[in-house]
C-alpha cells in the first residue's frame, strides 16, 4: 500500500502504478493536463515510464476551454 497526495487530497493505492495509469483511473486520458510531481513538471512522454512512490505529491491541472 502506498499513500500519495493529489491536489491536496490523500489517496491510498494498493500498489505502485505509472502516472499514465493514474491519469486513466482519473478519467483524464486524452484531456489537456499538466502534472507536477514533487515540485517538478512531468513531461507527457514520461507518464508511462514513471511509477508513483509512497509519499509523492502531485498537482494535476486540467485545461478548460471557454469563451
């Protein structure tokens, strides 16, 4: 079990997963997002290869259009 923090809310995961899996689980696949992990922006090209670790702090921002 690992504990991560997403946008100020604590979440527990049964195992370490990739950032890509987390985004899919959050139903954000295909949306325009920016993701910061422990204070550093994670490039979209690294989502599938970076696994989350216990204590990670994530900030996820979803771009919305409007006018």
